[in-house]
C-alpha cells in the first residue's frame, strides 16, 4: 500500500517525463510490478483493510442506551453487560465508554441586576508581605457592584471579623451608599453553617451589622461560586493585572497603590461584559444606593482575658500594657484594625496603636508609674526604719536634716551605709555630736567618723626595768691621747 503522494510521482514520471516502467521503478525505489499496478489505476484507491470484529460489537447499542438513561460508571456498565452474556474484559468496555459517553457541561443562567440592587463580596490571597520585622499573609477584600461592575479593593494582613467589617464600611463610603443586598460566600465571618436543604445560620455579629447598614444577606449555595461570578472574576483580575509582577517591599505601600489602580485602570476600563466603563454605569446606580447610616457601628472584636503579673494582655503574639494596678485582673480587650482598647468593668483603662509585627512589647510609659511609686515608698519606709534604729537621737537628727537639706533621703541612705562600715555605736556618737553642734548632713557624720578612726591612743606611763644584770655595766676608760696631741701642737 502506497500513499497518494507516491501515486502522483509514479504518474508524473511515466506520463509527463516519459520514463519507462523500469526507469520509473529505479527512480522511485519501487518494484516494477508495483509501478505497473498503479499505472493501470486511473484513480488512487487506498486499500481498505477489513476491520476486525470485537466481542463488544453486539453490546454497543446497549452501552449507549445505558449512558443516555443515567451517567453510569464503566464498572457498572460492565457488570450489566456480564449479566447479559458479555464475555469480554473490563478494559475494552472502559475504553468504549470513555469514547462514546456524552459530554455534559453544566449550564448557568445569566444573572441580571437592577442598579443598586446588589453587590458581591469575597476575599483573595496573594503570597506574603513584609510587616515590620516579620512577614504576613497578604489578603485583599473585594466588593463589586453587580450592575455597574464598579470595584472596591482593600488589602489587609488578616481576615478576622474586625477587618472584614471595616472593609465593608470603607467600601460603602467609597460608593457613597449601600446596596440592597450582599451576595457572599459561606465565610465563617458571615455564615456559621450551611447544610443542603436547610436555612443558613448567620454569624450574629454580621447579621447585626447588616441590620445596622440596612442590607440583606444572600449567601451562595454550597460549592456554587458561580453564583457570585462578578467578584470571582474581580479577584482573578486583581491578581493578574495589579499584583502580577509587582514587588511591594512593605505593606504600607499596597493600599495607596490599589487606590491609584482602581481610579486609573480597573474602574475606567471598557468592561468585557457590559462594553461600558464601570464609572459611567455607576452614574446611573449611585443615586439608587441606600443612604449611609450616620451612626457608627462598633466593629471591635471582643475577648476577655486576665492581665499578666507584668500587667500585659496578649493579641496576635504581641503584648500590650495596662496600668500596673490592673495586673492579674480580668479585663476586656477590643481589637480594631488600627487600635487596641482595653476595658475594666466597662471603663477604658488603656489604648494602643495596633501592631502587625510579631512578638512586640508595647508599653505606655504612664502605666508602670503607680508600681514604681509604690516600690519607691516601700524603699523609703525601709530606709527610714533602718536610720531610726541607729540611735535614740536619730529622730531629732532627721528633723534637723529635713529642715536644712533639699534631699533628706540622700543623707539618710549615706548615714545608714556608714553604719555598716564604722558600726552602729560610732554612728550613734557622731549623731549626738551633730545634734550638739547643729551640723545636720551625711558629710559631717562621715567626716567625724573618719577623724575618730585616725586618732592614736594616748601614751601610757614609762616603766623602768629594774633587773640587776642591766645595772651592772662595765664602761671602758676613755682614750684621751688625741686631745693631748692636739694640746701639744698649740
């Protein structure tokens, strides 16, 4: 069997070039009988090989009927064919089912929304980012108005409830109003549980938040992300257009960049579905949004804990101080995205800027003051007791110091220290001298103690030795000859 291209070459060599059968066979590397055979054919007819029969052939119609009635698996069909007399193997059935099974694609209705009717909400994630000395997961909140496709995006390093609610409020403020309902996935921040066939159980705080702002909650069905396709597409668009290839060194630069991106790209692009710019369609939608509630909503996340002995409370691995008098007492912590407020029996006792770094100790300089004052008073009381124990005249000397010195505590501490060096009796005597001479200072006490320490003892009586052997002294007669010579010379 030859191909159509070789058939054309045989015809060309013989008819156009005028070659003989032998020459054509030699030029094309064929046998002469092959050339003769195909020259005799007016048209190219490739030889069809007879298809081999299969044990499955008598059962193929039954396989198709089964697949049309129900999406049976290949194993289920194989079992039914065996019951009908099929003696072949499972592999041939599986291959045939895979080839003829009808492709079923899920169909979705195209959703339409009136201006101001609804918005869709979702979270997205994109790697990590530097915050202080650590790195945190980068998350972003997205809200898309269903009619105009106007988008709001806000980046955070946490998806806790206070960030979730704050991002809602920031989106409402950016839109200048609130949509009639929010379509949301089954996030724990909004929906605590969602069972098929049962009504969803909403998060009580989110339900209260919705009542405050006046929007309804429309949770998607389980595993039906297509029901909020607008925001799903928005999340992907942010990743591909804003974040892809962008390297932010620090979290503080992300949200300003997002604001510029929304104003210059995302909300002014020609939308692929509406073929209009979101900002242009938003002009028709903005007036139909619900007005914002002038009363603020407390979005703080509350938790109760006992302050440590070091008068600290913990939040996200960081520690925040409370006044020292509340050490080891139970307090209430309210966490906001930008601040941490701490209460004791409904009274605000501490407020800190929230840190998103890790393992930081944040202390208000005023918080340890009461403890330091208490410890200072205790030290001064102990010092006073030590000084008064030095002498029964110490109280009089103390009164004199207080009348004449700016810092009595300094003098008392020095005098107590001198008692450890020179002894209590010596200091007692020095205090009495100080009272007598009206000299009230630690310098005087130190001077008199030092002078007395240098005093030498008075000389005692001279005792003559009376031993007899010391009285019996023999003294040699003096030699007067030098004097005599001297006198002879004169």
